[in-house]
C-alpha cells in the first residue's frame, strides 16, 4: 500500500505507482469509521449519558450529534467528489478549498485532536482493564498500550488495518450479547435522568458524548491510502453514520429498561452485568478502544505529514519511510503528545477538548463546501451535489453547539485558530493550487460595487490615488506620500508607462509582480500596472481615462514635477486632461536633498474652503492621521494686506477650524508691502512639506505652470493641489446636513 500524496508547494512529488493496491470502501472508510464510532464512549460512557439525561435526553443528544455529523458528511461527500483527495484528509480538503492559511489554522488543531484521540482510546482501554484486574496500575497500562499501538502503526499499517476486521467481529458479538441479556434490577424507564441526585447538565453530557460520532474523520484521514477516494469516502462515510445512528438510538432503550439512573452513572462497565455473556462486552470494549486508537495513530501522523509537506510545519515532520511512504517521524511525534495526554488526563477531561477541536473542523468543512456551492464556481463540479443551505446549517450547528457547551472554551478555540491563521498569513505562503477565496472576494466586490452606485460619496470620501511613478524604486517619495494620505484604506495604484517597442504580456506581468513585491516589502497595500505607449504623456492620459471599474476608478492622480522644457506643453496638457476627467491632481515637487525632512512641519497656504481650500484641509487632516506624519505640526497660512484684515481673518477662520475639528494651527501674515513670493519663501523655508493650490487650467496653463515652478523652486518638498473631483469638499468637511440642525 502506497500513499498517493503529492506535495503541491514546489517540492518533491509523492505519487502512488500502483493505485490497485489502495484500500476500498469497506476496508478503507466504513470499517475504520464504524469502529471509531462504536468505541470507548459507547462502552464506558453511554450508560453514564443515559443516567444523567434520561432516555429522551440521550436520544436527543444522539440525534443532534449525528445530525451535525451527517451534514458534515454531505459536505465531505461534495468536496471528495469534486477534487482528488490526497493525504491529509480534512486538512487537505479545507486547504484546497479555503486556502493554506485556513487549512493550516484548522489542520493544526485537527492534528492535536487526533493525537489526543489516541489518548482517549488508550485511557478507555486502561480504565476497562483495571476495572477487571484491579491490581494493575492505570497509568502504566495506559502508557504501555499507547506505545504498543504506535509500534504497530510503525511496523505495518497494513497489519493494523487488517486487524480491524477481527475487532469488528468482536464488537458485533458484544452487541448481540447485550441484546439477548437481561435487566440487573427492577426499574422503570427514567425519561430525564437521575431525579434524586445532582446530575450533569445536558450540554456537559453532550460534550462528553460527541466524540463518539466523530468517527467519520477516521476514513477521511486515510484518504491518501484509498484506491478511489471520490467513490469510497461518500459511500463509506454515509454507511458508517447510518449504522452508528441506528445502534446509538437502540442502545439507550436497552440500558434504560435494565438499570436505574444511579447504577448507569456509577458503573462504567454496566453493560457487562446486563449482557447474556458478560465477557463479550470486554472483548468489544478492548477491541473497540484498541482499534480506535490504531485508527487515530494512523490518521494523525498523515495529517501532520500533509501539513509539513505543504510547509505549514517544519519539513522534517513530513518525511516518509519505506515503499508505502509511511509517516514514521510524524508517528513518533504523535506518540509523544499522546503519552503526555495519557499521563495527565482522563476520559471526562479529554473528551470535551476533542469535541471543541472536532466541531471547529466540522464547521470549517461545512463552510468550505457551502461557499464553493454558493459562489457557483465553474471549477466546483462535484458528482455528489448538496445545496449550500445544508452546509450552512452544518456550520451554524457546529457554532451553536460549541457556544452552548462552553462559551469560554469556544472563544479560546477561535483565538487559537485565528492566531494560527494570522501567523500563516504573515509568512505569505505560496501554493500551486487555487482556492475559493478569490471567488468569495469577487462576489463581495461585485455586491459592493453595485451598492456603491446607490450611495452618496461625500461623507465617506477618501483619496483613491493613481500614482504615475515611472520606476517606483527611484520615485518612492510619490508612493510614500500616497500611503501617508490613504492609511492603507484607499485603493492605491502604482502605474508605469513604458515607451518604445510594445512589451509582451508575460514581461508586463513579471514587471507588475516585481512592483507588487516592492510595495509589500515596504508595507504598502496597492496594485501595480504596467502599460506601453508610443508617447508617455498620451499613454498616461488614456490610462487615467479608462482605468478602474465603476465607483472604484481612481479619483486622484499623483505625479512628479517635470522641468523638461521640451515636454512642458505636453505635461501641462496632461494636467488639463486629468482635470477635465474630474480627477484631483497632486504634483509632488520633491526636494532631492531633504526629501520629507523630519516630517515635523507642514505648511498649507490656504485661502478658505472654496476651490482647492477644502481639499487642502482634508489633506492636512489625512497627513496628521497617519503614522509617518502623526507628530507633525499642521499650520494653515494666509497672507493679508493690513492688520485689520488679519484680525478679521483670524476671527472668522478660527471659528471655521474649530468647527471642522481639524488639528491645525492658523497663522495670518501681514504682507507689509511684500510680494507673495517673498512671504512664501521666508515663512515656509523651514517646513518639511508645503501644500499649495493650483489654478484651474485654461488656454494659458502652460505659462502659468512655468511661473509656479519658478515660485516653488526655493521651497522644500512642495505638493501642488488641483481639486477637480465632483465631490463637494465643503460637504465632506462640514457635513451640512448635521450643522443645519444645530
């Protein structure tokens, strides 16, 4: 038997050379699943369940538990018949549907749950053995048994799997012995458990019982060893769920008829006393616990191996041994965790922990299948079709039950999953497979765009800049300024226009990827676009005109200053074109020596809220709200001719600034016969950034811009601002509807 596991993250491939040697539906899915379902909880805790919550409560617990399992089985069947399920079982399915980050965030807790399952079953075996032979030490038996099942898995998985057929016969014999048994005392059926003593609550009992129906993972986790996973997983899983439900709905009736609640609670091996041949129960419980332990010790290392081969965990954990690529290193690692759990744990402590981890896995599996179907992706074509509502019900059921069992433990489980997800996100892991997230984002973006059409933009306005950067690495100051005013919330695009011969699609894509990597390394979120054109200015004009989608078209263009006299007319025409397209224009005249200096002082030359004034104020507010300019002093500067004018301006505009709630100072400068140029140069010579407004372009704009270049040449880094957006910046600032009511 070989493992048809193929690493998809760029490493060595593991391919099964002979699929004919794989396991079939009965041996590979149904048998391990049903043996895990009819396991330690059934033999050692089912009487305790009936005693605590009574016959009706038990039947309700069984039905709710199996319903969640059945809904999950539907989702598993849909995913299994859509994709080739390889080693890793549930982890493989989730990671290939929702991405490696989500897969890893669930896969690691799933591995821990499976490793703890080994402890659950060996502790159950030890508990039953010690009850028959009291001289034995409970922990010693548990530790030796755990080491023994691990050794069997290490020596030969094939022998371990074949041994399950004999164990199944023993379980069938024990159930027949129980059916033909007799009551141990006179009793009436107690519908709601022990009435004369304190009993455990419904959801506490549910948490202890639920691992009994998680056996469907036993077959799924062996997916890499199946001959035909797409056929075997659905058939074997549904058969195991159905048979398990039938047995679990029958046994409570037998137990409630043959013993009272107190006896059921106090005697873990009460089935032995009420069976026709009591020792058959021992054969069943020992066989069930050992086979379940073997199933878990076979499944957990394969999940760990898959995690390691996808580079979620260290690669050495994924190494295989022998012709069957057996995960021996991962098995030893699993053994260590199981031994620790056996040493410190008991059934009633381990079972609820497993319940949380398994419910998390089930919930995410259901979410994966539901999202795939709901998005109606052309790539999702399962042979077994399930409506997304059933998968969604499975997810909601898992969440609801988790909170009802223990809200604190549920929150802690979510924190663990989210923590792992964030850790994997930061690693920026790359995979060779696609996932459903792109379809999910596309659906959300489409819905958002359609909704944005109907909404007024003024109150939620923010710059969505398009940066004409040329080579981004040489003109980082443009991107730096854009990031400072967007705070990684606006939609930022870095565009490069190449002149000369047209470039191929592949070369353009590589250049865009390189720019994208550059942005990410500098902690800037945005898009990259590379275009080719015969003329840089015409190419940029056309690009700005056509780039974007609906309301997500850039509303602001950021570009560098141009001092090339030969191209000044083209440059001025391009600015005029942007203005006619209702794009705001920010021209960054960078001080090559000083750059943005200490980012301590920003001077805004302001003439009121009309024209460019509103946008200048918003820019000052945005700069102050970002990290890089947080400590800067924003000063609004105005020049007037007389002292009386200065007093009036200060009185009027101080009220406006207070009303606007903008963290900026106001400085009124009296000209005293000086020209504006002189006042500007003297007042802002020590600033780190100067913001100035540009006049609306007309037929003489080129000459005007030439004069502006001369004006700002002695200044530090200067931003020339031209407001052309259709949004009323006065409304953005004042929120007129609010102030009208005051």
